C-alpha cells in the first residue's frame, strides 16, 4: 500500500513538473511583436534561456519597411545609436508562478526601460508582455505578441 502511495505521488509530481516545463516551452522561441496603437507587426523577438538560468529576448528582425536598419537614437549609454536588430530588449527574467518576471523591458522607440512580466495566454495563443513603471505592474500597458511561424 505504501509503495502505491509513493508511486502515485511520484507520478503526480512528474506530471506537475511536465506541465510547468510545457508552459515555459510555449514562451521560448520567436514572437512577432504587434504595435498596440496601430495593430501592425513590428519586429521579431527571440526569447531564450541563458546559461545563468535567466530569460532574455533579442530583436532578430524589423518588419516595418524602411526601418530595417533602425538605430536606438533615444537610448542612453552604450546602446545610444546601436542597431535595434540584435539588441537584447528583455533582460534578467525569471520563471515564477507561470510568468517570466523580475527583469526589465527596453522600448527602443523611446529608449526607456520598464519592469516587465511575460505570460502565455492559452485562450488567445498569444504572449502577453506587460511593461510598467512599478514592480507590481499597476502603472503600465500590455502588448500581445504572436508566435512567429
């Protein structure tokens, strides 16, 4: 009887950890960013897990014609006038409670960095990015991203 209980617990734990892994796997990969004002595709961001165990996002392509060679003119420091393609815009995110959080999001359009949270919405099959001025995410806005095919 004790062996059956232990076996049941092990199966439940494996199932639990498999579903957590499936959730993070849904977030990893290439995502098409959508401008939340004009509702047009803007760029492709590759989200990945780095060797330090944290998650990052890098712009790999600009989709707006005429802006493919865009530079971050409003960024400061070493990113000032840096090419947007290749730029890491999601930094130091950690997986917690079904979301990537605790890191930052850079908006290359205005050069500002925000607190960031990212989660996958299974109903819409979109990634939701919340950039905010505060850690709790009260003062901010959402963007929906679509999985790149």
